């Protein structure tokens, strides 16, 4: 009888320990993704600034990036290297908007399934 109680306690402890380690891994993975996403967003924001706010020029310096009139997409593989769209684990969307004398650039990084990781807004006052 004591053997069953000890066996049950060991089994409970093992299940509990596995749950703790699984939760820790999820949090560690998210933390790593958040850090890498913020670094990628800041890097592209600086590149965009160095290209004088020109999306096409910025995209030409980002491997695998695609650009439309007011949006640029940059794709990253699971190791946070810029990549082609196929097989990308993460997607950065850079969106330009302009109203009156304020230009805003939204930089958003999502998992490939669309779940948001990180976003920032860069604002520039346009002088006439």
C-alpha cells in the first residue's frame, strides 16, 4: 500500500514537473521571439530612415522583401534570418500613411499565422 502511495506521488510530481518545464519553454520561446522582433523592427526602421523614407530603396536592401505602393513585407525564417516568403516563420509589415504634415510608418512583426509579436510606430513631421 505504501508503494502505491509513493508511486502515485512520484507520478504526480513527474506530471507537475513536466507542466512547469513546458510552460517555461513557451515563455522562453516567446521572450526570444519578442527580443528578435524588436531588434528586427528597429533595424528596418533605421534602414528606412537611412533610405530617406523610400520603401523601394529599403526593400532593395532586405533579402526577399516585397513592396507595394505603401507597404513592404520582410520575411524571416525560424532563426530570424531574412528569407523568401515561402517557409517564412515571421513576417514584418511596414506600412506608410501620411496626413497633412505628419507621416507615420507602422512596423509590425507577426508569426506566419498572423499572431502579433511586436509593433512600433515611427512618426515624422514633414516640412513643406
